[in-house]
C-alpha cells in the first residue's frame, strides 16, 4: 500500500517541477535577446545573477550571460572601425575588408566622407597631350627631322625616345627608324596614351611601306622566299604576317630576290597587279640597282663591263658562256672603290638581273666574291658572303614618283682594309 501511495506522489512532484519556473525562464530568455544591444526590462531589477546551491552561476544564467556579452560585443563591433576589435587586439579579418578600403574608386565615396590623406585626385588620361597627334607630311623629309620640327616643345632626345618606344606610326604602320623616308601626303601619328610595340622581325627591317609596295633591308643569312613545304623563316613570310595583322586578307608578292647570303635593299608588292606591273616593266621601272662587292685579289682596272650568257645546269649551278643565245644575256658594270693586295671593294651595277649574275661574273674576271666558295673563292675572312645590295631606285608603280633607297655598306667590308 505504501509503495503505491508514494509512487503517484513522486510522479505528481516531477510533473509540477517545470510548471513552477516558467516565469523565471521566460524572463531569462527575454534578457538573452536585447534590443539594439541593450538588455530589456524583463532581465530583472536586482542586478544580481541567480546562483546555484553550490555558489556558482546556474547553467542557464551563465549561458544567458555569455549570450548577452556576445550580443553587446556585436553591437560594439558594428560601431568600431574595421581596423580594430573591441578587445584591442589586431584585426584578423583583413580579408573581409573591401579591396578599396583605403582608396575607394572615384564616385563610390560616401556623401560627406573625407578622402584618404594619401589619395591622389583623379586626372584625365591625357592631361598634357591628347591620345594621339596626327601630322600630315607636306614635303619630302626623314622621320626624325620631321618630328623634331613638328614636336617643337620636345627636345631632340625626347623625340628619339618616342620613336624608340614605338609610339610613332606612318600610314598606320609602327616605325622606329630615324631615317624613314616621308613623302607628301603621308600621315604620321604620335600616340601619347600607350606605347605600341613594333613588329618583331628577324633579319629584316622595313625602309618604306605604302598601299602598293614594301621596301626592306634584308640581312645576310635570311632567305627571300621558300617553298610552302619549307618551315624556315623567310623575308616573305615575315612580311606576310606583318600585313595580315592589319588586315587578314592582305598578301605580299615577290618582285625580285636576293640570295640568302646577300644583304641589302629589296622590294615586295602588296597586290598581284603591282607585282606584274613591276616585273613586266622592270628594265624601265628600275632606274638604279647598285651593289657593293668585296672580292679577292687586287683589281687593277678602275672600271669595266662584263657581258656573257648565263645558264643554270641540273646541279643548280649557274655558268657563263660567250656563245650568243646560250642562256640569258647578262651585263654587269663595276667601278673600283678601294683595293689592297688581298682585297678589292667594287661598286657593281646591274644592267640585267640574272640569278647569281654578280657572283658568276666576278669569277669570270678572276676576282671571286669573298666567302663564295661555290664560285671559286678561297677566303672566308669576314664570316659571310661579300655582297651587299646598296642602292635601289625605281619609279613608283602607282604614282610614277622616283624613289631611292640606300643601305649602308657593312662594316666588315671595310674592316679588311684596316688590318
């Protein structure tokens, strides 16, 4: 009997226990949710924290106290600058800051906010110059001289730097050569907003370019043109890439050639029509085509003319014949420029333009070109073939204007006379 009476009493006590505390627990839960970081009135007026029977804060009160501190800390954090924390420790959440916390972009600064002390006022991208200066050539000139006169506010060295950085273009093509020829009507553009990189070419530089022709200087060792199967870099391929950068439909057409080991001036056409016009009227269009040849031995005659018929055999070697109509007629004229017992420097002019013409004719007179073992040379003292295309003068196929281009004599040709 006693057990049955005690059991319901215990059960009744366990049911009533939570019912006796809802008011206090509700007050504590309300205090744990402060409005705007401040405790509510429901937190109590005594200001004392309830304690357990052991003299320590009751678990519920301790949890609510931590929650209150975190809430107060959050409210304080929201008021602190992003560079510090409420406890005074260094800010560890720098990655969460805006990427422009020190220097906001123009237009994004809050109204009334003071600019950063190190902030630099925004400037127009061309406060000193417009993005580009357009100049029209009125009379024949060279590029450097034209720029020095046109950009009178800049010193000579400053203009040279502008050229070297690739900031100057002629008729839309970047040019860095000081002696680039200019003709009336050419458009010269000086870019101030950015530096334009000039085309990087290997063994090749452009002397002149317009809508119809390109005149270049080719170094010794570079092929003029090769077959489609060959992968070797050539003057033709580099110029083709050059014109296609401006217009993918553009093409280059070969007009004449220089041997791989011959350096100097040569010309390309920019259309098939111009190519055919130049080739069909070559004798009339080309007014001067002069080479400089360094040959073996001492040439005693001050000048001379060599005439023969040239023909190529199956071994790709050209040989000379004195029999009329035994090959193509070739005429070469030369003048003595300088000589020693070992070498002679000749100015050579072509009346006709045949393959290997100068090399074969120099062998014919007993003075082969230095380094030309194919045609009888025994000396290779300058490390290259002693032949250089010095001057090319022609009538422009579209305008009819006479155009003359000259490439300097290689220093190696002159060095042998000082040794």
